[in-house]
C-alpha cells in the first residue's frame, strides 16, 4: 500500500528539478579576462575597443571576446598566461587614463542568469586574491584631533570677539597668544565653556589648559590634549577604521571579505578574487574627501578665481591670516595652475555626509556627486547660503595618496596629501543638506561617491604586509577539494550499496540529490565556497547516510519482530524519525553557533554545515521514503532487500 500522497511526489520532483537548475551554473568555469575602466579623461567607446584590439593583435595575443559593458571594457582570453600578457599590453597602450585589472568573466548562459542562477563565488583559498596587513597611523589621528581643537578655539574666540595674535598647533599642544592679560583671561573662560567640555557627564575635560609664561606683549595659553583623551581616541581610531574599511569593501562588491583587527593598531584584510593589488590598496588607503569653503572675495581687493589679486597673493605668499591659498584642479587658459583664495573656516565636510551618489548633472550632463549632509552640516550650509547668495563657494578635493620610494635599497612608503579646488561656483539660491558638486571626471565621481558613502578613515593606514595568493594555488586547492568530495562520495555509495543492497542504492540516489541540492542552495544565496566549506560538504555526505543507516536498521528490526515488508517500511521510517530529528537538531545548534560566532573560514564551514543538515534531512528521509514506496507499493513482498 502506498501511503505517500501524490502532492508529495510533485513537491519532491519540483525541488529536485529546481535544485538541478540552480546547481548547473557551477559546471561553467569562469574565463580569464582583463577589465578596462575609465579614469579621468578616459571614455569607453568603439575607438577604445579598436585601440585595444590593435594593441593585442600587434603582440599576436588571441582574444576570445571583446565587449563594452555599462562601466567597463571586458577582454576575455583563453588562459591565464595570455591574460597576464594582455594586461601588460593593454596597460602600456592606454596609459593613465584607464584602469586595467585582472578579472574572471562568467560563462554562465544568459537564460540561467536571467532567473538568478549563478555559480558560487570562491573564497581566497580557492580562487586566489590579496592579503593585506594594515597599520593604523594613530599619531595622525591625534594630530587631526589637535587640529580640530585648534579650529574650534579659533572659531570660539572670533565669535566672542576676543582679539588674539595667533592660534597654532605645536608638538606640545595648541598655543593661543594674546596682547593683554585681560584678553587671555577672557579667552580662557570662553575656551573652557565652549570648547573644553567633556563628552559625557562625569568625564574629565579633553584639554588641559595652562597659562604659559608671559612677556611684555605676549600672553599665551597652552591647550594640551589630555592623556586619557588621547588613549581613548587611539582605541576608537582603530575600531572606526575597521568599520570604514568594511563599508568600502562592501561598496566594491567583493564577496565574503575577511576584515579583522589584529592587536592594538593593525587590521587584516583578505579580498578573494582581487588580483590587482595596486587598485585594492588605492581604495583601502584612500582618504579622499570634500570640504566646502567660502571664496575670500576681499583678499587684496578681489581675489576671485583667476583675478589678478589671487595671482599676486600666490606670487608674494602674503595670504591673509584667516584665508588659505589653493589651486584649481584644472589649469588656466595659459596652461599654468590657477590660484584661488578660500576661507580657512570649513562650512561643511565629507565627515558630515549622510549619502553620496555619482550622477550626471541635469543641466550640463557632466559627472557630478549628489550629496546629502547630516542635520548639523545641513544647518551650517543653509545659514551660509542664506547670507551669501551671489557669492562664490569653493569645493576642495582632499586626497592622501600613498607613494613608494626605494631608499638605501629598501622600499619606503610615504604619503602625499593634495588639496585642489574642483569647483568655485556662484551661489544661485539657498540650499541646505541636499545639493550637487560638479567638476569631476566619471571615474573620479564614482570613486569619490564610494569613499564618501563608506566614510573617511579616522586615521591613515599603511600597508606593512601584502601577499598575493595566485590563481594556480587556488586551482590546486579546488582540484584537491573536488577530489576529496568525489572519493568521499564514492566510498559512501559503495558501502551503502554493498551493505544495504536495494535500500542502499536508494540511499545512494538520495545522497547524490543531496549534493545537488546543497550546491544549489549555496549558489542561490551566493555563499562563498572555501576549503573549510568543502570540508563541510564532505562531512555532510557522511552525516546524511547516517539517517539511512538508522532507517535500514529499524526496518530490519521490524522484520525480525515478524512485521510484513510494507509494515516494516512504514514502522521503520516512523520510529527512526525521532532519533534522526534529535541528532540533527544538535548538529544544527552547533552549525548556528559557528555561523553567528565564527568568522572567515569558520563561518564558511558553519554555513555549509547548516545548509547540508537541512538538505540531508529532506533527501535522507522524504526522498528515500518516496522512492521506497514507489518501488514496493502494489507488490506482494515476502522479503525486503535491506
């Protein structure tokens, strides 16, 4: 008697068909490729495609395909050797206007991708990638904090209309000088009330204020960052950078990156599938941000953009004390750098940004970054634009670029900070937290939007160790992992078939379906496959057969107790279910613990184990029960092949 409902057969058939479809993309191996994306001044068009094709033909490098996509040009090659040679040839032909990186092109058919069927992304140990050990420049963070307090003190004194000679940052702290004792005393009260306030009730003020030795017309105040404040800032700097780096990597779309703190001031970053270390370091170390400042219209009469006043100030070096000399990013009509004088006071900066998106400017169609400031930054921008309609506002692009030099035969990394004005437009109307910034190239706008969304680094990071895991090593791991799965599967299949005969063969069929479903689910959720994940698959196959062993032994026991074959089958599945469920629940709890409390390889193992347990319970019990009933129902049986 077949006690299995028809809808259950239909459900199993649908699940197995869908599982096969979604596991299928993993049989299509990715193709070695080179990806070309445009930097500032570069365009993606047919002329670029022709130039790349001619350069490759000149070197007699065979190309499998060459296509222009939405954001890049993708060149596919037949093997990794041709891929590496192709990258060198294309880089030489295109120059600095384009970024040329190694990539892997998907060969999954379009109809599979259309229904969301994609191959599992591979981890660092399987497809290769880059490993970085970053060191956080905590001294840079403390210098940045001191500079912020210096600006706050200057602003507070100006707002209180207290005359001061200078406010400067020194290695010993911030020194503010005054001409009279009365001004110094008044300034001390203002700084204590407006700047030197603890963040939390009960905490000490962040600055230690002392009156330094005075002269006849020089009365200084020394404001030094308190040691406890500096220590807390150093700890928070590493934690903040950890979060920012995670956001940046997530914006890049790298699958299953590993980003972990190591010690007090070091961070480990592992990016699977990324082979262009230069581009990866550029994103990780980049500190690009924006500042919005007022153009100083009053400096030497009229120091507007390109006016003689700005050139005179740049030539003489006599910059007004509350202003700063900058240069436009793009040169003037004569091809020389074009100076512009901006206020030292920052209206808003990238640190106050809520969102940033690279878009084409609605009026000109040129690349732009649409920004949204937080409430504090938006309020300052609103107040400034209300009072300055018709005046200019400059947008300063600040970038800290890593440089490598060879000194005494050793590689030394230094950093160069550039500050350029990308735009100095007239304020046409009042706006607050939402507006657009133009003056950028397409790639530059996209990269800047990414960095602004992810947040700026609390302190610069230096790469103290970098390691590339090659694709050949990854392929070797794939081969070994695949071999382990096949050997494990064959061993289990033979053991089950020999010991349990027909029921063993049915269990073998279910085991193969289990492997297919496991791969399908992992592919559907785009879980990254690593070597520990492959170990989880092998373990799952071994655990899956345990359920069938329990069922077969229970059926044998029922037969020994005198039950008929069909009754023994029914009783065997019913009575074995409780034991199977208990065993798998404990395994599930262990897998969940690995998933939520583990990281990196441990988490990958937990994901595979969790999915494997669920698919095993379905195939080992439901699928085998359906096949057994289908084979034995309607027949007069004297004995079972078990």
